[in-house]
C-alpha cells in the first residue's frame, strides 16, 4: 500500500512528529521518514526516536502516534498518479487484486475503503494473527482466500521488505521506483523488473500473456 499505490508519506511524517513533540523529542524531516517506512508503524517509531531511547520512551511515542495516525491517515494521503487508471484497467481485464501491508490493519481497511472499494478483493494489514512482512503470512492468506496459486500471482512493491516477502512466498516480483526507495537502490535488489510509471505494469502483463 504505502509507496506503491498510496503516497502516505506526509501523513506518516506528521503523525510521527506529533508523537515526538508530545514527548519533547526532535522532529524528523521528510527524507528521514521516507527512509524509515516499510516495516510497520512500530518500526517507524523505533527508528524515529533518538538513538538509544529507552523502551519506555518508544512505547509512549508509539502510544501517541497510533491514535493520531488513525484519525489523520486520510489528511494528505493520495493515490500516486496513474494508479486509479491502472486498477480500473486491471479490474476490467479480470485480474484479482489485493493489498498486503505492514501498516496497521485498521488504517489499511480505512484507506482501502476510502480509495479502492471498487477494485481490491481483499486487503490485509498488520494484526495479531498475521505476522508482518517479510513473513509470507499475509500473501499466503490472500492467495488462499482468492484461490490463486503462487505461480499465477504477481507481487508489486517498492522496498527491501517486499523483496524478502516475495522470496519467502516464492512469488514473481516487480518493483516501482515512485515510492519510498530510490531507483539506484532498487536496481541493487534481486528483482527482474523495476518500473517508473503504472502503465509499464500493463505492458509487462501483456507480454507475460
């Protein structure tokens, strides 16, 4: 979700800085927060607090962050350019579509309902019964519920955790460079394809067929 279909950076940064300010800790700039996203909001908070902060501090910042983000996750978040057109075309062509995210499941469901209610068949976020990526639990749940085999599944992501998730789930992967990792970083990862605009995904699928 984050960095692939939705630009959530500003809302995440604002909620992190709100929680840091509540605890009299220094704020983080946009580029810093961008580099911290990908492993869930707890990890974002752990990276966002000053190095060496105690567990009690991390816990309190997280406690302040979560309700603020639940309330403000729709303030500035928007789909990346071309994403809605891409999803509409994929749905028209009969593809089954899903989101797997390390974002808290409550936020995943809110954002999916707000932006993608007509497109995604299932959305899975972080919750107690599903281990976070790079564990393959969320992907395996999606494939089971949609009755789709791994060899018929394509995973699209934007970060290291997506690469690891695909390796653990034995899935084909496409990385996008409009998200939270620079293209030069993505090109060092074991992915066959890195795309720069959503329409390239349609072209890839057309060739694969």
